[in-house]
C-alpha cells in the first residue's frame, strides 16, 4: 500500500515542522501538510472540539480534519517534554487520543511516537515506531533522524535596523498568520521591526527563565517568561506585545504573572492581546496602531 503522511500545520508543527518533513523525505515517504489557517479550518476544528478546548487545540483539530481524505496516516506525536526539567501542557501529551476520538479513527491511521526528554530511551523508541509505521528499518530511521537534525541547525536572522517591538507568544501563535498577521502588517507599515522569541537562541530563553523556576512548571510558559525578561531589558526594544489565545488556562495565569513581574517593572509600553475565534482582524489592527502611537509619544518626551 502506498503511504502518505499528513501533518497538521498547527501546535508543535511551528517548532518542528521542517524537521518532521525532512525526516519523512529522507525515508522517501510522501508528506501532505495542511493549508495555512483560515476561517473554515477554525470552524471545522471548533465543531469537532469540546467546548472547553483552547483555541490552538481547536485549530489543530481543524487542520487534522482537513487532511483525513488526503493521506493514509496522520502524524500526531505524543509530546510530554522536549526540554529537560520542564513539561508541556497536557493537551500535547493527550493529542493522539483527542484526534482519534474526535474523528473516530482506527488506531492504525495515527503515527504517534512518545517524546519525553526525561526518558533517555524516548528518542530511539520514537524513531523505531515511526520508521516501522511507514515500512522502514531502524537504521534507515536513524539516518533520516540525523539528516533532519543537521538541517534543523539554522542561523538566526540578522539584527534589524530602526525601531523594534518585541512580539511575544508561543510559536504556534506567533508563526500562524491567522493569529498575528495583522500585528506584523501594522508594524511593518510603520517601519517597525518585529522581533520574536524565535529570533533568539532557545538556550538563552530557558537560561533567563531559571529565575522564575520556583513558580513556573510548564515548558512553554518558561520560554515566554525568559523572552519577556530578556526583551524587557534590551534598550533597542521600544515596546512589547504579548499575544495569547482564549481558553488557555496557562496563558491566563502567565499574562498576569508577566505583567506584574516583568512588563510593569520594565517601564516599556506593553500591550496584551488575547485572541479567540471571534476576534476581528480590524480590531487587532486598531489596537496595535494605538499602541505604536503611544510608543512614539513616549519617545518624544
């Protein structure tokens, strides 16, 4: 049987999508990535999700649903942790079960390796499972993994000139045009460079987050805290925009925490944007425009 692997363009795809695609390409396995987020994908995901689901999870289900008739298998890893000492939100560990139950899929349609940085054997077990699922050997899987890992080592972008605003959020928010397209467009129209946590080495972000270790347990929350701390102290950053998603319990706590522990103390102008499925693009643009006007008035004082 000819195998095609579908990869939803949501959640951790925005961290590891190129890595996954390179891995399967090295095994000579065709990959189908879902389209970029649009209103139809969101609506379909919201219909498949339970009411209490956060917006990124609804989007993920919409992306998964759009692939069902385009692939033989869905790649939905079960990720508990990919950075030592921290763990991900439970939705990442439960994602294969959520997808399977939402669409009543047979277990054989999912390729769901367990990823846990706390288990040394996790990586080897994951490679063996994925390679076996697509009819490849463990040595072939190991070679594909090494090629994907080498391709993942990328250069960080060069520092931009002119005024800068830090746009902080999870990668699956910042890199998804549905969430942040208007933010970057408004800043670009005004000649402002937007910098994000992805423009900094991950090791620096997690190192900065250690000062909050006693109070922050979750990995992606720690990454946000490290980014906020570093950007708040950079003299070239004129303001900070924190973007989060509705329905995320962790983000609702982190927004308050970062506002009181980091953003207010920085003395820089800041804006907190909370996106949901009903947020209009025009409203986001208006708020960002007003925010930049505030930043410019502060600069003229």
